[in-house]
C-alpha cells in the first residue's frame, strides 16, 4: 500500500520563532524523498507534523488525497521511525512488533502471526523471543522498522534512522531499506544528514533552509544546478 504524500503551506513556530515558514513538498506514491538540511532547521518537526504528533499553525498534509488534518496519529496511515528506537523493554521482540496490530484491534494470535512475518521481512525471525536489551543497535533498528511496517503504513517517515549505527551496519540497513521498498513499497520521507545516504536511497532530495524547501531535485541537479547560493553553500559544506 502506498499513497502520494503532499505537504502544503505547512507553518509551525515555537514561542514566537518561526521554524517552518510554508513548506510545500510532494512525495510520489511509492517514492522516496530525502529531506536534507542543517541541524535545527525543522526536519524532525516536518515529520512530527506529518505523523500527527504535532499540530501545524497553518497548512495541511494529505496522503492519497485524504486530508490528514485533525486525525490521530494511528489513523493517518503514517509510521515514524526515529534515530533511537523506542522499544518496550518488558516486551519480547515479537510483541513489540505486534503492539501496533493489537492497538488496531487485532486478536493476539493474529497480531503475533502477522508480526512474525514482518520480523522475517527485516531478517530477524530468529530473535522473536528476545528482549530488546539483548539486541545490537542495528537489530533494534530493524525491530523498529518491522514495528513501523506492521501497521501497514501508506507513508513511512524515517528521522535519521541510521545515524547512530556503525558504518558497516548502516550499509546493511541501506540494503534492507532498499529491499523493503521493493517488497512493500510504502511512500518514504527520509530525513538524513548523510548525502551519500540520500543519494543511495532517495529518488530526489529536498533541501530545507530557513524554514522553506529551497530546492527539490535529483541529487545530481542539486550539485550542477543549485537554485541559490544558499543551496550551493549548504551542499558544499555537507560531509
Ligand atoms: P532538526 O530536526 O532539523 O534538527 P527540529 O525540527 O528538531 O530540527 O527543530 C527545529 C527547531 O524547532 C529547533 O530550534 C528546535 O529547538 C525547535 N523546536 C522543535 N520542537 C520544539 C518544541 N516542541 N518546543 C519548542 N521548540 C521546538
Ligand atoms: Mg531532527
């Protein structure tokens, strides 16, 4: 399942400071757009607004043409995975993944069977009974991805999901995400600091500067035809 994600005129300020000053961004159904920008520019805020964890001052978010304004997070068809997975320490890996299904009203047995399928999808079928504390960082992040996918989201929101991992594990996760995209093809909005990651995983890159999308283009075009000096400077300084 996937749906076109549209963000239109999104505004959000905190205590008088404007953080998002009218964000327009479209991610085609089944596509992957990387959202790139300096620290503190509001990338996480964009994802939180799309996920319904925060409310915009103005603007709207639609998925597959459906206006998500006012809908609770679990009713939006979105799932968010952050930098550090927040797994429930007292639940097994399997029950962590089954949790959103149980919340959605699935019976325990059915939820677990479905969750087992999602664990297989991220290559962790063997670790179903383990507790999160016994997992490596990469494994925990795989569980978080399985849990996000268990809700069968039309839109998957990833907030620097691999930045805390070692480079080798990160490369594994990149392969996993590519595989997941071909297996379940959700629409993906990926926040990252990592230009290589953006180039490897995303179809296009949107650069967030000073509260607006300064340019949304293919990676190549951002470098050869930056829309402004600010975009050029930002990409030049990016490691
Ligand atoms: P990024 O993810 O790009 O690093 P964030 O979206 O986390 O940036 O934050 C953007 C700005 O908004 C920062 O200045 C941050 O301090 C501020 N901010 C984010 N959330 C809140 C909040 N709940 N209350 C007050 N300020 C916030
Ligand atoms: Mg952030």
